[in-house]
C-alpha cells in the first residue's frame, strides 16, 4: 500500500512538472507580445523597445523557463510584467478569496450532495427520488451563469435579499463575506451538488446489486442501515473521485461565476492577465490551478487507496 | 421650434422636470436626434445646488489587475477615473473640449507659438503636506518625455525643453509651433505629482481625495482631502469604486442599488435602462469613432480612388449607428472630427448609402476581384458585427468582400497597421489638429491607411502655427474637406459614451472627451439628500 | 442422523407459490415442515427453484418476484403478513442464511468480526464484548485458525473455505432457530468441501439448530440431511427420509439423479502409433514470477482422452493455454504430429492452429452474443477451408444435426439458447475446424448434472465416430473415471501422478490422488464420517 | 396507454426516453432544416432591438433587432452540429487509440495510458484556455481542441471496454483461430461495446455541448454573427434583470436538449445493464 501511495505521489509530481512545461510553453507561444498588448494603439517604436527591455522579453525562452521553475520552486513567482507588483503579493488575496468561496461552497455542497444521494438511494424510485433526480438534471443542464443571473434577478434585484455584487475586500469580516458571497455560493452549490449527488446515488445503487447487500438484507438489516453502512463504504472510491473533481472545479472552474458576481478571485485575475499578456501572472495562476487540480486528484486517489481494505491490508 | 425653446426655458427655470420636458418636447415634434441634443443642453442648465457628504459608490468598467496609480501607465477608464480623484492636471478640459485652468491658472504663447509660459496656482498642497511648485510641474511633465513607457510620450515628444521661471511660472519650448499646445497638456496621463516621486502606491497628488485603499482590478476607495484647494469640486465624503467589467453585472449592480453610477451602458440595452423610473442615462457626444483603414500604398488596390469612393457610398452608416450603437451615436463622414468639436466642418456633404454612386465608382475603378476585411473584437466590441453589416451592404452594390475574424490576441501587433482593410477605432483626441495629425499626418506612424497627401500635411502645419482662431478654423475645415473627399479612410460612425446613475446622484454631466465626465466624476458628482 | 431427536415444528410451509410479477410461476405448491433440530435437504438442478424457496423462508424474494400463494408459518406466525420490522427481526435472529459464495457475500469494506457481530449488536441486547466472545468461540468451533484474531481480518485476507465457515459463524451469531444453507460448498475444491461440510455438521448438531440445506449434489446432502426434497422446475418431485431417497427412490427423475453416480469407467483400446501431442519438460509462468507449470511431460495419442485433474490453482488451465500458444512456454517442447509447435500463437501456421481446438467452461462468454450460430460455427469453416456461403451454411446445418440441435437454430443468437445448447454450439464450432485434438476446459462444470452427462456422452460419441483426441481438464474425478483412458494429477504445477486411468486410480495410490479420490462425496450417509476418520488417520 | 408501446432495437421504450427521443428529433430537424424553417435569416436586422413578441416574430427580437426564433433555429445548427462534430472526432480518436492500446498492450498501451493520465490530471478548462489563447478562437481550432481533450476520456472507456471484452473467451477463440487484428476489433469487440459506447456518446455530447456554451459565454467559442445558443445567452444576459425572457429561450433550449439526451442515455444504460443481468 505504501508503495501504491508513493507511486501516486511520484506520478503527481511528474504531472505537476508536465503541467509546468505546458503552462510555460503555452504562455510563451501566445501570439503577439506583451509590450504591444499593453500599449495598444499608443505604442511608438521607442516606448515599445523600452518596455520590452524592461520586461526582459529579449532573452531565450529556455533560459527563462529554467529561471522561472527554480524561482517558482522557492515560492518566488516573479513580478507582474504590467504593473511591477510582486506576483505572490498580487495572487495571495485572490487565492484567499477563491479558497474561501470554494471552501464555503464545498462545506455546504459535499454533505448535502452525499446526504441527498444516500436518501435518493434509500428511497429509490420514490417521489423524492424522482423529484431530486429531475431537479439535479435541470441544474446540470442549465448553464451555470444563467443560474447566477436568475438568482441575481430574484434575490438581488426583485426581492433585495442579497447583494448582486460579491465585491469583498481584504478588510471585510467573516459575516460580511458570507453575506456578500451568498449568491455565488448558492450558484456553485446548485451546480456541484447535482453532480456529486447523482454520482453518490448511482454508485450506491450499483453496489446495491452485490450479493453482500442481499446478504445484509437477509441478516435483517433495515434499508437505511444497509445503504449507509454496507453500500456506501464500498461506493466510496467513485464518490471520492467525483467529490475531488467537483472541489477542483470549485477552485479552477469558477471563472464564470466570478465574472457574474464580480468576485475578486483567481480566475478573474487569470483571464485578465491572459488578455494583457502578463506572462508571470498567467503562469503563476496556471501553476496554482494545475497544482490544486493535481493535488485534489492525488488526494482523492490516495484516499480511495486508503478506503479500500484490499489495498490497505493486503493478504 | 419656438415650442421647444419655450419648454427648454420652463425646464431651466425649474418649472417642469426633465421627464416632463422630454415628453412634451417629443410631443412637440422633436426627433430623437434633436431630443438628445436638447437633453445634453437641458441637463447642463438644470442647476441644482450641490450637497456635501455621503459615500458615492461607482461600478466602473474598464479596469484590470494590471492597473497602477502611476499616471504614466494609465490606459483605461478605471485608472483615469480613480486617478483623477487623487491627482490634478495642469490644464483641465471643459465639457465642450476647451482648455480650463487646472493647477495652471493662466498661460500665454510667445509669438510664433513655439514657447509657452504657464502661471501656476499658489497655495496648493499635496496630500503629504508639501506645497505645489514649479519643480513639481516640471518633474510631472518630464515623466512623459524621453525614455518613458508613458502613453503620452508621442504627443510630448513635441516638447524640447521645460524651464522654471519662478516658483509659480514655467516655460515650455516646442520643436515647432503649436497654437493649441495647452490642449496637449490636458492629456490624461499628465497629472501633477510631487517632484521625485517614483513610488506611486500612495497616490500623493493634489486632488480632492486621498487614497484609502487600492486593489487593482477590483476596488479603489478614496476619502475627501480636507486641504483640497478646490471649492467647486469634491462634494462627497468618500467614494468606493468597484471594477465591474462584465456589462450585465454592472447593470445588475446599478439596478439592485449596489452602486450609484455606472459607465459603459451597452447601447443595446440603454433604452431599457432609460425606461426604469429611478435611473437616468448620461449620454456624451465624444470623439470615439470606428474606422476602416484603406491602405493606399503604391500598388495597393486602394490606391484606386474610385474603389475607395465605391466603399464610401457602398456602406450604410445609419445602419451602423442604429444597430451597432442602438442609436447612441452619429454617422461619420470620413473625417475623425466629431460634431461636438469646435473645429468640426459642418459644410461637407454627408455621405450616405447610395447604390448608384457606389456602382458607378466601382465600375469606373475597373476593380473586379474580391477583397478581405479584417476585424477583431480586440479593437472594439462589435467590430466584427460592423464588418458583417458592411459586407451585407457592399454585396448589394456588387463588391465582393470577405470578413476575416482575427483573434483578439495579437490583433494590435499583427493585424493593425499591417492589413489593407482593417476595422479598428480611435478614441477622441483633445484637439482636432492632434487627431488629424496622429491618424492621417503624412509621417504619422499610426496612419493606418498610409494616407500620404502632402497638401494635407501642409494644412496641418499651418493650422498648428496659426494663433488666430478663425483662421485656424478655416484651415482645419479645408483639411477635413480634403480628406473626406480623398476618402483617407472610412469613418462610418461616432459612438456616444453612455453612463447611467440612480436618482440619488446629482452633478453627473456628459463630457465630449470621455465617459464619467471625462473621468472627473468622483469630484464633480454629489449625492442628494 | 438417527441420533438426533427432532422437536416441535417451527416452520410450516404450505402450498407455497412464487412467481415473477405478472410473469411465469417459479415455484408452485411446495409444502414441508421443519422441526427443531431437523435438517431438510432441498435438491434439484438449476432452475428447480430451490434457492427461491430458501429465500422465501426468510420472507425475501429477489427483485421482480413475489410470493403469490401459500403459507409460511414460523413459530405460528405468518411470515407473509409480517411488518417490515417483524420481518427484520425474523431474519438473523429467527432464520439465518448462508449463501453459495462467501467471497461475494461478505462486505469487502468491513472486518469479519464487525460483520459477524452486526446482528447481535443491532438490537442492543448484547454488549460488544459478549458478541465478540461468542464470535470467537464460534470461530473456534468451526476450526478456524487463530480464532482470537481471525475476526480482525478483512474478507479478502481469508481463503474461500475459511470464509464459508466464517459465514456460518455470522449466521450462528444471533442464535437463530433455522439456518438456510444455499449451496454453501459448491464453489469449493473437493478437499476443502470435506472440511467445511464437517464443520457445518458439527455446528448444527451441537447447537441443535434446524436447517434447510440446498444443493444440487445428492452426495453432499446425504451427509447432512434428515429429510430430502427433490425439486424440478419449481415443483416437488419427491420428499422423504434421506435414506429412502438415496436407496429407494420412487420417482424416475430421482432415480436418474441417483443412478448417474453409479456408472463405471469406460475402457479404451490401447494405441501404439506416434503421439499426436507430445509435451516434454514444459515450464511456464506469468510475467516470469511464479512457475505455474513446472516441468510437465505427457503424450496424447489419436483417440485418447487424457484427463488432467487438480484443484483450483494447480495449473491445469494454464497448461491448456501453453499448448494453445496463448501463454508462451519458457522451456521444454510441445510437439504436434512429431513437429515442434512454436511457443507463440502468432508464429503458428493456420493449419497448426486448426488442428488444435478448444471448448470452454462457460458457454456464455465463449460465444459472441452478437453473432448468430451460422456466424459462430460457420466462421471456422469459411476461415480454414474457404468455402462458399452456401457450402458454409450446409456444413453448419450438418454440424447442428450432429450436435442434436434443431436446424432452425442456425439464425439464432446464443441468448436464445439454454446452457447445454450453448455448450453444444461451442463443440460444433470446435468440430467445424476438423481438428485432431480438442482441449476441453472444465466443459461440464458450469452445467447441471444431467446436462453435463449428456455433453459427456456426446463427446464420447464424437470420439468414437471421428477419432478425435481429447485433453480433458477437470476437477471432477467422477468425470475422469467415466471418460478418460489416461489421467494426469496436477498439484502446484507439477504432475504428481499419471498414466492409464485404471492404473492411477488403483492402489497403490499416490497420497494426493488418494486425498482427491476420498474427497469425492459418495452417496452414502456415512461417507463423511469415514473420510474424516481416514484423514485423521493419515494426519496422525 | 398501456397497449401503446414503442419499441426500439427490440427494447420497450420508457416514456421519458420516448419524450427525450422526440425532443432530440425535433431539435435535429430544426438544425437540419433551419434555413427552410426559419422565417428570417440569422444575422439580418428585421426591426427594433428588443421588440416584443408578435405574430411575425414569435419570440420577439434580440439586441440587434434580429428574430430570436430564427436565431434559435440556426443556433441549433451551430450548437448541435458543433458538439456533434466534436463528439464524433473525439470518439473516432478515442476508440481507435483505446482499442489499439487494449489489444496491442505492452509499451504502446503504457505510453498511451500515461499520456492520457497526464492530460486527465490537468484541468480541462485551463488546458482549453491556454490552447485557445495560443491558437486563437477559429472554429476548426475550437473543434479540434475540444475533441482532443474529450477523446482522452473516450480513450479510457474504450480501452477498459476492449480490455474486458478481449479477456472474454470468444475473443480468445478468434485469436486462436488466427484471425487478424482488424477482424477481432470490428467483429468481436466493437459490436459488443456499442451499447456502452453509444450511451457514453450521449453523455460526451452533452458535455461538449455545455462546454461549447460555456466557452461561448466566456467569448472564446463561436464568434458573431453566427448564432449559437451559448453566445445567444451571453448576448442576451444583460436584459435578464430587466424582465425580458430573451435569454431564457436559448438557455431553455440548452437545458431541454441536455435533459432529453440524459433521458435516452439513462434508458440505454438500463437496458444495457439488464442485458448483462441475463447473461450472468
């Protein structure tokens, strides 16, 4: 088992490295260059050259990759090309915001999804099951931004219950943050709960066909107990992986929701930086996103390994 | 007409409110276009006494995480609108595009207009307590000269020397004569900072507000500066500017009451916003215009003037204004000078879609092939739509044209100035001369169409040197007529700036230069009780 | 069994009828009573409805089925009208269930102890320590190794025989009145089966628990049951005391079941030509790690049937794969008609491939469900002999007739056929290639007893008619005796004994051969006691 | 109603699946015959912006004064066609590589699987983002990028299916008979993998469909003036708070099609699993 976990960790590292190559390579290949992108049509050959030299764009990419990687490994992500700010400093508050939003949404969504999934499995084919299935199918099928706008329309514009803007600042206290992020959190919860709930239900139901579940019924156990104690532990692996996938989505995929609610998260920063060709920021964001995604997947795999007695306790 | 005049007077006298005025003016037969001008004027007349105090909340589009408080780096609305709260210019611009005293109280050209003397305001203190003097002014001007990444570097390269005459007087020497030089100094990058400033993160200026917090691309807050020299501006206690680039989010914030003022109301929904009873639009007639370049190098197909004329008459300008700008704009006449500009030549016959003329010129040109129009959303929102609209009308007159959509990334470096027929835009320049020069001067680097008419260049030179205003006007009229006739490039339409605010806001007036009262909104708006 | 004194009636089943909802009747008009301490054997082939009855006793039907008639009285209470809560109390506490595959019936996520103690702890009437102590004592009673710590293991850490016994411990944990054993030893090797069977018998005897013992194997049920009920197609064929059923069957069907075992083994003419297949010192392993085949040699002549016997894991199926070229040998030689066969499949000629065919254990996965019989059987004809379409069809029809299958089956797909019919198709496909040697890999073990007998008869007839040689891989020594003239006994990848069947199975026996032979259940009530006594003797 | 049963491929159609199929059919017809069915061209301005719905303009006019109903029809074309194209490419690539890996085994399988693991370990949106910003947002680039990203998931399924099936004895029979690789793949493996593959096709299609919509929303997808439902929602979203239903039409169309496909896929998976139950 230790071998398996170690192998998974090594694979995680390799993936991370591949991601770094991809991100650096990808951003280096972006057409156009930063200097012209910044100056747009107030560029003159002189101030262009000046800016280019200032940005260090005249050196070979491989050298810059090496430097970048070593510095990134030491926690130094460089300085933003367009406003000379330290990238770490620039990213830190954004990352905090993103993590807060993702964490807040996950805190609600994960227990809710698993609970609903188990209930739907217990009451399979009941009215509850059908309704919840249809509702989740609906929330999956409607684009998330529309969910966001509809929430704004009713909860912010029509009934004035929650703000339409989630413009938190570093000094906003926790209560204020929760109030401001209420609508984006609800949007995210609606989207991810559906996936996780459906997966929980499907995994549990597929386990429900196993002989040992029949055995559990024949032992005289009640359905809730069979589902929760006997089916759920065996359905953990797919559930963990879908939870991880959705957590990753909460970190990586919230660009759209951030845009709708003007939430100062990492995604917005990255989109901004891409359009401004601010390479260090794009690279840093990409690295963080990829890192979060890879780490979550890795944790999920390791948890799946640990949750499986066959792997945890070999013969 | 007299009916409308009468209504206007009633309105100005405070006898009828604006809504009533509009309603009755419309009933009196004023068309939409007339009505808009009336509103512009009417609002200016609607004098109300500004009230002090309160927190002004703004939702502003046009910001980015790469924004900074260094004036030289400004490139969009958020940095300028927030920056103008902290810094003052040497010379301000009036809503009608005329120079106004800022930190310079008066100025005067030496004969020949190559040397200008500026008298500086006394008793002005910076946020850090330092007194504003000639050294600060010189440092602030020099920030944009020589080795700099400033966006004003181009126009400031005309300056050869800046000298201090006394603590309150400086003299600026120019390469060549420029009768409108004070307008150059109104460039939005040119803001007065304490001499020697290299760290701009504290935003030390002389403006009505001091910096409270600055989160680039997210939020900027300012607090009223107690020692501000201005008495005519700076009414609110504090402002809170949230960067909202997404237009729906911006509108939602306004409609739900989370912000008081927004800019860049999408013309496509402006009429719907206007219909909301607690919201008002502020429409600015500025110099922003769309352009289609027609590269006129030797050997290029647009060297053929008849082909250019075929294009001129083959595009439907009113359709561009109507569908692309939702009516919030005016048709262009292939010159970059807007109607709001004092030097606008109203005597040139307005070009409009004319299938016969277009076909005539097309036939005369002998051009039988097809051509490609390159467009990108990077230029402006709707550039591809505009190209598509033109394609439709040009096809009607028999000119085969393909629209090639260019990726947003790299548009400015790879397509603009390089393609033969490219859609792009120009933001208005502070003076007509500058605008004509920068875009169409025979040696101008950004002359997209490579329009090299020596006579046009001579006209510009003489206008620049001409201190006598009527004469200068006449010269510029001629230049405009010349380029329009030559079809230097296609200028299909000017777009208005459209801001909106809720009924708590007063003092929000349109400006010919740019949106949010030329970015001075924080110091000019006030909150009603 | 005669020493057991049955008590009062605790289960009374009358005119039980179970049907698929709005569908066919699975079980009809089944009646029996069960007294305390009594063991009832339910016997029948697959589809006889014996498991359905066993489950119905617990008030349980598989999805889509329902009890549509009759009574099930447990201690005077009708199981059919019980509330869900009552029914849950009945299961586990009143009646417990032991299923065929313990490996599948234990939850892989929990330790054995947790699962064994689950029922006693459910109602909270026992403390964890008490439940644990009882589990440990049950483990000890069931001869499980290290009973103190046995329960800490997970199901996958325990062998099949041990798991089956652990399941008995789980069933006994809540001291039920009745245990339903549903084919509990069918999945086990013969030698393991003996031990498990002995444990079960000891357990129910000592606790005086009543039991319903479901199996398809009369010999097994004979060791444990007081009464036997023979079922067929969901109906009772015969019901009586075990001794009566075994020695004095009244019904024809029962007679056939009993009689099959008595058949003696066949004789084959000896041959002395050059061997068809000759294997010498073959060594093979999976990914070079463990030797699965270790220095094996034998020869098969024309008309021979060589049986390779051994328990699971002995390497007998691997041997078949090595001969087929699916698993390249690492050393040794395989000669066919005197010429060496290349170790790898892809280096063999089409003719070499054609001459050795194979029939598989499970006809369900051996036939492509998406092809018709014409395609399945006709493809080798077309592939090897390049016949035209009409010729192929004629040949397939001929083969179907040979297999005693209706010609109308030619355009059907396997799903429309029964297990025995599918196996016949598998044989027809092998014959279509007109091979010299057919390797039969456990061809009857997935089939019912009587169907399997028919397949064996068919194979034998084909051999007589066509002179094909068989390499017969099986774990069933009964089959070997009947069909094979030569036998090889495999243990851990080696041949421990080999030669003519008559010689190998006659004294002096190799110890392992003896163990295998003695483990084959015989249809005598005292067989188990004898075997156990015999094994004890050997051990000491 | 009980006597009225619709059967498809020998299986009784559940009624959600029947409704789903009907919706899919209607949408496909709309997509194919959009130019004939649409009362107006997709990009032509036919009236004032945001004009109310009336007899000629069934769903009203949009932000530029184009007919929303017509744009919906043309949008079906773009949205469905594009997603279909993406899914088809991803399936072709995924199945070929997946089957090859499963059957060739050895280093080919190891290499392909590791590369796929690597790609799967990257966030798709970021990946797509980088690729699209490098290569620009031309339609072919979009299609190929999304298809390749998607094919990775198809690869996994196809490989697993082929692995499972090729372990079955009837495949072994064919190999032992001496059949070639092509025959084994097309005759023995593919026909037995179609049911799960078709179900996966449906699911992948909806993902592609929603992904295209999301990219269009971010401005990276289909470019104006072509109508596609994602960018229509984007174009119309501004008026959501202004009580106009315009954005709900394309969004509803997206949701409806997704749900319909899910209904059909659920049904297919259910008959597939039932089929297995019989065999086991």
